[in-house]
């Protein structure tokens, strides 16, 4: 039987109007917080826009019209608002142009825009509050980035441009030139199931055509860009702090047939601003022999020091990149000073894998973060730069320990464009989410570096009935003031200016509620406990005008998360004070249709990384059972009318639950993976390969248990899904298995859509499918007792 040809459908009109309502503009705050740019944007692109042609090359999707990575969200208007006076200045965009990206100069005197709709991708600049936009260049090559970056002087820009001599794109041969051949030579290279890879010599030529660029410099005041150096496949560029050199990553042939561009051979070089080679930092072959969760050997994380004009820093593995090896130290940080003629020298050795470096205003000390893979632990410490000696421990906790998070260190932009940790009167500042059992209460605090236990002082904390977070800390004559972003369940997000030590809050923006209908949906943060004692949480949404005691059909929507221990797994996530807004095919629309919606329902999988998935079924069933029983005891949900759904890993979870319990009357699975033999080198937090744990992979594949899925399942998948692991074939094969074993299912393929659904027509149709499916199979189902399959 051929697939049914179907027309796009519309959900109820009130939902159509919600999705068609523009949201608040995008805001881009100037580095000195003197003002911000406001960029308005349409809510959803049309199907015609999403269906525009693109090419799939080296794991990327490239728009030939813009010579940039494919993009579907663009700005359509531009304005600057000055913070002090709230004076507003609107800019006229050139005819037919849309905003692809925005980047402020780090000196806040100018901003740059990448505009599309003209001659490919163009670079324009403007000044805050004055003048008109000016075009600086056309033909940006934005395949590997935005196509431009500000130089350290804050007044000129480094560009990657389409080569002047580039001709037309290579034409595909009318017939194959020969068979496509790949070989393995004994290397051990476990890879995810990547998509959009290069497959033929024509693909190679097409990738080289679009990805090759020339480097150029241009002044923001205007003038012709000065091109320098030879055309190459520049995957990244980074200008030295003192402006005299640029670090480039150059992709090389032969291109890989089995992995995306990050696994291709490449060179790391230092060039001068005439394009001459000064130093080759590294020369890497195709990525191979890297274990699961391992790293390359040789320099990685190469960057410029913020303190010297031209000093390179990088990290190197001391365990051959293999996290399974037992070694006294895994990584070391190296430095290489200009003129780059000597050998690099070590300045810091770490017991675990290096995660990041942060720099202080004075160069003698540095902050290092390292990650313990086995414990899933992050350690942050202060070190003497020259000797590497540890001076103080700044943070030491599990990466998922939300309650223990002391907040991130605030930084200050330097005139060179580098960021340094902000220090005032010997104190550093921290801002964090302030997660508590009752929700999030963001904070601002200060402490003497390395003396948190004895000197920490909380300067401000969000009120208990709102969600307000720190955006920027002001300085100079405005020292003591800071900018926040505040919202609540009734109040849309807006910017405010506050003064430390007072309750004063000056409103900076006044964005109204674009969707007042959603304010009638009640939101609660729930806490409940599963049978093994693990505390759980979730966000409950109740329909408008719901009366206590009225039992509702229930939708459980979730995404499993892994945790090392029960204590961390049991921590509350989120807040009841977020302003409810919807975008895309949201599950929250069920609340408007008369359902209780338990969104982001906690589904922790607790245990050691090597074995936790062996109990995925038991833990996930126990978690959803606890949620249903709690809402039953509260008199909110009818346990006989419960549906379950999720997207991606949540879709996989949905199929697993339907195969292993009888708690649900129907399910919705969007863009999931259901046969783990098709993701044989791991998935999510799974480290083991199929050949190391064949029974676990089989047990973790609902495809093999399709005959056990006895309730209706709606499968939805984007026909162009690019996400590793979630090929459209995953949903196709599960549907065939369900149909072949007597199951009841509906399979919807969305033309032109990827892993997330973007087109207005697709989004509205998916909402229609979801509401229709649960109305038929959950809301109007016949009562039945909760029972668990043996």
C-alpha cells in the first residue's frame, strides 16, 4: 500500500493565532551595557522558505544562494535603544535584505551585521544611535562561521570572502564515474551515525567550491577589503591579542567518507597579516583511533593568551587521548611565545581532562577547569601560571549538582576584545541560577578569590515570586548598578536596571504579553517520589477555568537524563515563575484542549555510566508510575486516560514505555531512534558499543519489542532529519514492525523538515495530528485500571 497523499491541516483557530503571533524581539546588549539592538523577526518561516534548495556536504547543510550554512530564522527590522535615556533609533534595512547575524564591536562603538537577500551574504556596519547602515563587503563566505570577526582594535574586521576567481559550481556527472569504495586498515574509529557526508568525487569538488575562501581586512569606516594569503578551506580564524598574527585552521584533502568536516585532515598555522606562514602549530591526519569520549593527541583548544600580544596556548593529552587509561595526569597546558621559533613549554598539568581556562587581570594567576569523566565531576582551581602550583580550590562538584552551583565568575571585556575575570577591591563576582527545592532564585554574590567559605557575600537574590537573572554588571560612575531580565508566570520578560542595596528597579523595556490566552493556563512546579526513594519533579500545566476536583486526561512529556547518584537526580529543576510561551509544535497546546500536561517530567536514569542503561526500563517505568499516582492522589488526573510523548530521545523513551508497561492509552513519538543496532557506537550517555554489550542494546531497542506495543502510537519524523542517530528510517522501520505485528500506529513524514520542525505549515499540521490522536485515543478512551505488564 502506497503512503497516503495528505494535505496540511490546521488545529483550532486560537492555536493558529498563537503560533502566528510574533514574539518579543531579539536583544543584543552592547558590551559596555550602554544600550542594545532590537531585532524583530517573524514567528515561523513558510514552507516555501524551508523548501529552498540546499546542498548536503561534509556533515553540513549549505545554502548556495548565501554561501552560508543553511539558516531559517532572520531578523527583519533593526533599532538601537540607549539605556540611560531610553532614546530609540531605528535603522532602515536595504531593500530585500534580512539580518542573518549581529556582532557588536567589543568597544561598543560600532556593530556589524551579516545581511542576506542581496549579493550572497553582505557585511554592513552601523553606529549606535546615529547615522545610516553602510555596506563594507559582499560575498562573505559563512560556511564555517559568520564570515567576519572584529579585530582587536575594535575598528576593523577580518573577513572570509568567496574567492574572486571562483567560477560556477561543479556540475554533477550524468553517470557515475565508477564504484564508491571505502577501506578500513585496522584503525579503531568508533563513530556516531553521521549524515550528509561526502560520498563521491563530485561531492568533494562541490564542498571545495563552497568552502574555499580568501582572508581579507576591512576598516569599519569603509574602503575596499584588502585580501591576503592564498585561497584555502579556512575552518576557523582567531586574531592574536596584539593584532599582528592570525591563527587559522585549514582543512585538507583527502576528505573523509565516514565523518563530517571536524574529522577531516587539517593544519593549524600562524600567519602574518600578509598571509605568510609564520609557524605550523599542528598537522593532523583524518580523525582515527580515538576511543568513545576520547580526544585527539597533539594540540587542541589552541588559543591566544589575553595578556601577551602573541602567545599561543593549547592543551595536550598525556593519556594518548584514551579516558580508559590510568595515568597520574591526563592533560597539560602549553605555551608558545612569539616569534614562535622555539619549542612550546608546559605551564600547567592536570589530573583530569582539561575543560577551560579563565584569566585574571594580572597574568601571574590562571583559573583552570577539569572534568572527571568517570565521576562526572568538574573541578575548578586557581593556579600560579609559571609553576602551575594550585593556590586555591574554587569549585568541586558533580556537573549536574544544581544545588551546589556557586555561580559563574563574571568577566569584563578588555579593549583587545578578550575577556578577563572581573575583580573589584580584591573581590570577584558570581551570578547563578540559585536552584532550590522550590525553584530557581538567581543571585549575585561576591567573594575574595579562593576564600569563598569565609568571605562570600550575597549582594542580591531574586524575589521568591518571580524569575529574574543578572544580565550585566555596570561599572565606572555606575558602579553598584546592574541589569537584569525579569519575568513571572504573568509578566513577560523585560530588562530592568537595579541598584545594589535597594529595591529600586528601573524598567528598561516594556514588551507586552503577545499571547494573553496562555495566562489562563495555570502552572505549578511539582515534587513527588518514586518507589526507590528518588525525588522527582515536573511542571504541571492546567487548562483554563479548571476546577479543583475535576479529573483531567493527562499528557506526560519527558526527556530522560542520566545521573551518577540519587541525591543529584532528586534535585528540582526549573521554576514555576517562567512566563509561558510557545514556539513550534508545543505539547503545552494540550492544556488549551482540556488536558493536564506534566511537562519536563523528571525521568532520571541513575547509576554508573557503564551500567546505568541496563536498568533504563525499570527506572523509566517507575518514574512515570510515580507521576501518575501522585496526580491521581491529588485528584487532578484520571489514571485511566494518560498519554505519553516526547521528541528525539523523548520519542525513544515513549516507545520504550509503551513496550514495557500498560500505564498509557496512547503515545506520540517525534523524530526518535528505536533500533539501537543502528547506533552501534553509543547514544546519549551510553559508552559501550553494540559488540561490548549486545544484550543491553537489544533490550534498549523498542523495535525488537514492537509486538508488545499494544496501544496506538503516532510516529512523526522530518524527511530531512540531519541529527546523528535519528535517521528517518528509524521511524519507518518501527512503523513497519508495528504494522507487521498487529499494532495500531500512524506514521507522518514531514517533507523538507529536519530534526526540529520549522515551517508554519508543518508546525500547525503536527499540532493538529497530536491533538487529534490523543483526543481519539486518550481523552475519549474508556476507563481502565492502571496495570503493569509482567
